C-alpha cells in the first residue's frame, strides 16, 4: 500500500470515527433529556420522599459549594462524575 492508499484509508477511518462520535453525542443528549423528564415524574405524582442526604446536596449547591455537593451526591448515589455534575446543576 502506497502513501496515497494509506492516506485514503486514514481519511475513511477518520470519517467513520467522526460520524460515530456525532451519533454518540446526540444519543447522550437524548438520554439526558429522557432522564430529566423521568426525574420529574415522582414529584409530579407526589411520590417524592425527601432524602436527608440529598437535602444536604441541595443545601451545599445553594450555598455555592458545588464541588462539595457533587462529591456528596456521588457518595450517596454512586453516580459518575458527569452524572453527578449534571444532577447538581439541575438542583440550582
């Protein structure tokens, strides 16, 4: 395979990767929207029970201690960093 063949192959791989990355990004946004809507259902139905530890997260977030709120949220829920950050952002 010559230099031109390698270049063409590299461009095809890059194009495939870029397309896949775009689809994954769109799917992540869709999933986030669905999760946000699902999180609202218990509140709408009056089924939400306040969790004392999550109340601490809300208090920390409202005090401007966002990093600490994210840490506590992760400890309580076992969520990943991005999920916890998104959740704390929704609280404020």
